[in-house]
């Protein structure tokens, strides 16, 4: 049975959400709702605003809202009940069973999309050099610094992952290619779940920070080949870690091998 609806529903007070002005769509929706849940604006057991209300609040399509809710459910922030809506879960950890199941179910798709993302990210880094714009490159540097500060502060994955996305989206924006930006924005949003797995291994956030720094240095040096190479190496490492992580998650959920039916056996 779903949680009972609380007397103080989410629609009875000023909304902590705001309309989206940029084209990040589902990822920005997810981030705002996640932040509202994390801050306690939406408490465990509370129903989120309806799909229609979220569409009106954010000024986006139903598709974008549904994709954001799907991501929140995969990450364990909400549970969706058909015909009743999305309810905030009592979430104790950054990674949970819903995310593990989602990654396992979409394993091949995720790895293939990471390959596509890598190719597009490389091209974006190249174009960021070829179409060098001081203001846009400054935004890349700012995004890198924000990510680095969070890593140095040992922030949780729920804070680091959005900053990682911001960094790569800033490079896509600096490419000057609007179609490439839109493709990568949507792709980074869809692959948000895999980032949690990629940033879980001990020391990986710092390694990612170092890899980001190499990309930034290449772009600032107007070195397109090196920008592509640094990006290629970074995404290849991410793909490798995600593949290994999915394998570990799958193995951890398999029953132990061997016969265990007899009592008193060593």
C-alpha cells in the first residue's frame, strides 16, 4: 500500500521549484526536485506535485517531467504508484537497489551510449578550441573549479554528480554547435545514473578531477588534438569503471554457488 497522503500536501505551501530557463530539461528538473527532497522541503512519505503541476511549474513538456521522475525513482529518491503519483522514499544511502537494478537492466544500452557520448564529447572539446570564446571557456573553468571544490570537500555523490554533468555540458556549450549541445545535454541527463557508479570507487572523484584538469588545460592552450585525446582517455576510463561496477552489482545479487542443503557440513 502506498503511503497515506499527509494533511500538509506539497501543493498547500509555496513551491521550492522554479521555471527552467535553459535547455537542460529533465536533468534540471531532477536536480531541483532532488535538492528539495534532500533539504527536507519534501519529506519521506510525501507526495510530489502532480505531473500536470510540475509541467506548469517548470514550463516544460510532460516527456521531460516523466524522464526526471524516472531518474529520481532509479536513484531511490521517489517511488511511483500508478494512478497515485510519486512519493518521497525514506532514503538512507547515495546508491541503492533501485539504481543497481536500473543499471543491470540497461547494462548494454548504458555502455553503448557511453561510447556515443565519448565521441560527441571529444568533438565538443575540439570545437571548444576551434570556436574559442573567452566567456564560454571561463564557464568551463568555473565548472571545473566547482567540481574540484566538491571533491576536495569530500562531498557526497549526490552533490558531485550534478557538478560533473555541469562541467561536460559547459564544454558542449563552448562548442558553439547548438545541435551538439542539445544532444549532449539530453545524453548526459539520461546517463546520470551511471555517473553514480563511476564515482563510487575510492579515489575516483580525484582521478576524475585530474582528468578534467587535463581537458581544461588543453582547451585553454588552444590545443584541439590534445583536448580530444584528454577527453577520449577520460571517457574510456569512465566506461571501464561503469562496466566493472555493473558487473560487481550483478555478481553481488547472484546466489552463492555450491550445495547448501545439508546440515553439519563444513
